[in-house]
């Protein structure tokens, strides 16, 4: 068995190699051993992990990871990710405000010429979601900067603020979207759209956002090679169509009062037997299996609970449809 090389032996060989007093084969072996020792030391080092507060910096680094051309734009990076924010305990509120949040976040890098179509496409996607979920009352809140906040609350780029605010305003007007303009509520890096919706009981929620960023890409050194061979900084659109999913689910629970549309209901069908007779259960179970095989979300109640109580329970938990099995085919034949 080979002897383990002690640290003092390693140091002696290292000194000989540095003094050019070691044979060639020893030098080669030492170099290989030194590389392995360095790798082992790295593996043994303590690693630090951090909770991610937002996706933006990571997407910016992906953009910067390789040279970009105007031909690469628009570049859309989406991430269904989890972020963490240490909200104060008094600010936590059910699903509406949490410390661990999930969202379908994306960043769209584009030229100024591409901005209008990209920004409109995001708004159109939001309108499609409203129709899908049956949200009839909504409003887009266009948040702009304020002159007194430049250099303090907002990036001190008055010309860029005016240009991007005019661009957003033009898209909203040309799209015929219902919106209100609110001064001094923009993000620090650019104007934004906050999407406001109202639940069935009239409570207002901020459900999504569509933001323009003309400042942070420059701070991250993001550039692309334009047609004239010059380097230019892209605009960045931050978009989260449903906000955090925790908050959106909380909104839907309140909006539908738990009685979700059939396509959205956690359980779409309940199969109920008249009682717990084995023949009834044998007849009902294949129905459950067939529904599940066809991607229907189904549960079953084959208990001895009185039949009327089973129906009442199904109505209580807002089952969209239920199938009752009262007798088998053989029973009917007899």
C-alpha cells in the first residue's frame, strides 16, 4: 500500500521543484498532485447560499454572458421562480403577503423601435387572462415620475423619463385600454403599469405589473451591437402577468367565494354511492378510474353516510358535478 504524503514531505518536494533540483518525472508528478490538492481544498471550503429576493439581476447576467446583436432582440427570458422577502410579521396576511413567493417572471430586452409592440403584447396577454378568469372590472394604473423626485426617489435622467413615459402613454392610448395616470408612483428605474382588479365583493387588488427599465441595464453594462456597429443599451420590460401566485390564488378564492369554474375547480366531479354496499362500490370504482384516466379531477364517497347527507356535503364544498350510483345493473335487471 502506498504511503500517504505528509504535508512536510509535500513542502520538501515543492522546494526542490522550485529550486529546479528535482527530476523531470518528479516535477510532472508534483504538478499533477498540486492540482489535485487545490481541487480538494476548494471542495472542502464552506459555501454560502443566499435567498433570492428578485429574478432581475440573474436575468441581466444571462444577457451579459455572451455578446448580443440587434438580431438577437427582442430577447425574452422567463422564469417560474421562487423569491424570498423578509416581510415584517405584522405585514404578513394569509396568502396575500408572504415571505416565500412564486411567480412567472420575465424580462424582455428590446430596442426602442421594438418597445411598442413588445409592451402592447404584454398588456394584451393580461387582457386575455382577465377574460379567461372572468374578471370584468379592472384598470391599468400608469405610474409616472415626479420632477421633485429625480435624483432622490428616481434615477436622475429627465430626458429618458419623458421619452419612456411618452412611449408607454402612446401604447395605452393606441390600444384603447382603460387606464388612469398617477404621478410620483413609478419604479425608481422607469414608468410602470400596475394592473388593478376588483373581486366579486368589491375589494381592490394589484394583480400584475408591466414595467419599463431604462436605467438598470446600463448599470449592469448590458449592450448589444446595433446595425451601425455601435454598442447600445437595450430597454428592459419587467413583467409578471399574475403577480405572485400566492396572492393571485388568494384573490381567486375571494372572487369566486370558493365556487370555482369547472375548469379551475380542485375537484371537478364526485362519485357518490347510495351506501357502502360492495356491489355498488365495485360498479362505481371503474367510473372513478375512467374519469381520472381522462384527466378529470375526481373524488369519491363510498361511505355508509346517509345519501342525503352525502349530497349535502357535495353541495357544501361546491362540487361542480356529482355522479350517484344507487343500484347496479344486476339490481335493475332483477
